[in-house]
C-alpha cells in the first residue's frame, strides 16, 4: 500500500530535465495486479481462481493516477 508521503518521496527521486517530453516514450502506464484465491500447500487439489484484478492508469508525464479500477 502506498501512502501519500511515499508518493512524494518517489517523485523526489525522479530526474527532471527540459527534454523530458522528448525522452518519454509512453504517456500512460497501466499497472495490473492479479488477486487469486489461496489455499495451503497441503491442499493442491484446488485450482487457484482469479478473484479480482485491480488496474491503475498512471499519467507518466504528469505523475498522477488517472483512474483506478477493480474488476
């Protein structure tokens, strides 16, 4: 989980320059995290199933979260 302070620290680590727009290949990034059911190792008879997959769309140039979806 990222808290607001963590985001500010990460932004401070980025290197900014006047040529950032020319060097930037992507304007947006979609981050996907698959969440699946979990069973103990002793119960290998169960097949894991995807129960949700949150998606976060990030505007790389503006360094902002555009939208968060949980599907």
